[in-house]
C-alpha cells in the first residue's frame, strides 16, 4: 500500500478559475509558485528557483474559498499528486498537479483514518437515553508557597574561573 499525500505552500500565480461540471460540482483551478533553494555550483551562493504547481479543488470548499483567493495570495494546500500525459502538435507533454480531495484535503488535520473508512461514521440510532451527568470534579488543593532561598551566597562561587 502506498500513501499519496502532499502539502505545498506558496503564492498563487494567477486568479483562480471557478467552473462547474455538468453534474453541478464546483471545480476551482489555480497555480501555486513554490521556491526550491539550492547552491549555485559556479558562485557557491544559495539561490531560489521557482517551481510552478497546478492545483485543482472540488466541491463546496472550492466555491467558498474562491471568493478569498486572488493572484499573489499565500496559500497552503494538502492533496494528492496526479500525473497526466497528453500529446499536442506531435509532442508529448506531461504535468504533475495537486488534487485536493472532495471529502477531505485542503486544510485537513492529520490523524484521520487511512484504512479506507473515508471519514464516514456509522448511522446514529433513532433514539438514545440521555447520558447521566458526571459528578463535578473536586477543586484542587492550593499549593503551598515555595520557600524563598537566597542563592547568591551558595550558587555563585568566587573561585570559578569563568
């Protein structure tokens, strides 16, 4: 089993484009510029090299975030990598993009279920008896005040050479 998960952060390279599929699902496309820092072999100086990543987001998250995003906005995206290949004008082309999942991704925290549960919870029963109220916890006992110690005579010794 492999885990396909990526997190990138950078600046939007263009205003995001929001469109809908025939079934009505919202799809937002945008580009993110991220820096790669490496040492120049001729000058031995560190230099930043930009990488441009295409990103796609689906569903309600795409619709709600579209109003807040514009070119130059700093973003962090979590999703899956998807590689695609096609041919145009006789030349093979390919790209690697980040796909933010429909029912997760985006700004999801870690610790989810990676076993295929997909975040679905079992159906709740139609009625359940109210749970008993727990007894209030007793108040903690006050801590005694720490004794005051004059450390100037015992800690600092004149014959320490530093």
